[in-house]
């Protein structure tokens, strides 16, 4: 398993190359057969973060 | 109210005056904003945005770039779904900085949420499925709080690769209304039409 930068000369701006279990871990995240519960949790989390930030900015 | 301002909307003469006030204890982040960010933007490489408060103080910045997540060929022992045969288009947060004296004012979180909005727009326009960062070890918990998943340390540096799946377009629709409100509050009105399209 490994996480490598595609461009060693500019790591900060570089894309990522994955192998082994790291590749599996990341690419499984984008599967069509994602757990609906996980999707709902992510939607709720994002909406909560956006709402909180809007509240802080407008108070 | 605070605003998010693109570096490209700041004239060079104004930026040269402003940058004298940018103070960041991380010398790499300081050097990037003072020396490189403007020229990167000018030649169309990477985009930088500032967080500005209602008194026009600049509190921090975020730089972003399109990037891809690529992988080795599928091996028998790796059960990568067949539906994912391609590289994953992503938006990479290349730098995130809160200037000295402005920590714990939600600056970093606001800029990171803005990057998710940019990712959503990139998804609509050219494709994007994730926001990615190379996190310093001390920032991992911050990104986890923003729903990033810790993957592993990169082989060639001390950073930790982290991914936030921004979901499919249909799933992301649930958040468009809040994103539009965010853009109204932070004066990024030109993005609203793109979000609604």
C-alpha cells in the first residue's frame, strides 16, 4: 500500500497515485453501491457545517 | 458581514500593499502568499481566495487546484468496484492559512466549506468527486471534523493524504440551497447561478 505524489517537484499541487489497500480504501468510497446511511450522514454533516458557518458569519 | 475574495479581483498595486499585513507563523504559507500566489493566479495556474472580515481585515487564505486521484492497475487481491475504472477528478486544497491573531474565528472552516462549493461547481462544469488535502499531522483532526477521511501518510513527505467524497450530483442537491445561502453571505454572488444551473 502506498500514497505517492504524481509530481515530486511540486508535491503541494500534485495529484495522487494510490496502490494496494490505500487504492481500495479510496476507490471503494466512490462505488455505486454506497451505503445509503453513509450518504445521509454526509449530507446532514455538510448542511450542519454550512448552517453553523452562516450563523457565525451573520451574527 | 465577512466576504470571500478572489485574489484575481485584487489589483496588483493593492495586493502589494496588503501583503505587508499578512503574518503567518508558518513560513512556507507566508512565503507562498507573499511571493508566489499572485503570479500563479496571473498565469492561470492555481486560484487563491481570501477571507475578509467586515472591517476589511484579511484573516486567511485558501489556494486550490484541480487534481486527480489515480491508482495502480487492479490486482486480484484488490476489490475495487468495476464501476470505478477511471481516475477520480478532484479539487485539491493546496494551501490553507489563518493569519496570526485570527485563529478560532472559523476562518479555516469557512474557507474549507467554500472549497466544497467550488468542488460542487467543478462537478457540474467539468467533473469532480472529491476534495483532497495533504494534511500536516497536527491538522488531521481539523479535517476529520469537516468529514475528511484519513487515508495514509504520503511516501515522500510527512503529510497525511485525506479525502472528502462530495457525493454524486443527485446526492449533492440536498446541500445546494445552503451553498447558495453561503455564497450570498460571503458575497460570492457570481457562483450562485452556477450552483443553481
